[in-house]
């Protein structure tokens, strides 16, 4: 729906596996609020995930999987994601 305030936090641990193949595990938290006055840490949505990164000279190809920790009704609880870059 959107809002006037957003909070986003994430942490990622990257590690080499073999040559150009690297791994990563991460935690994300965040949410959008109608106004800044409605921001509450208790309303943050959390997820954790893991993925593989192929580190190439022009950037990294990422294949990630994530799981929602505090999903709400009608939320997707797992997701695969492909991206380019960090």
C-alpha cells in the first residue's frame, strides 16, 4: 500500500566455497509505515536466507532462498531470488 516512513536492516555473511563460487547467509528486517509516528520495532517483518554467488569480473550472479520468520496471513513464506550484483 505504501507509506511515508520505511525501516530496513540487513546483515550478510559472505564466504568463499571454491574459486569463483561463494556462499552467503543473511537476515533482513523491515516494514513500511503510513507515517513516521507509527514506526514500531515490534512491527518489523523478519526473514533469513542463504545463497550462492558466482563472482565474475563484472559483478556477482546471485541465487538466493529466503524464509519469512514472522509471516502474516496471505504472505509468501519462502522465495527463490536471482539477481546480479551485491
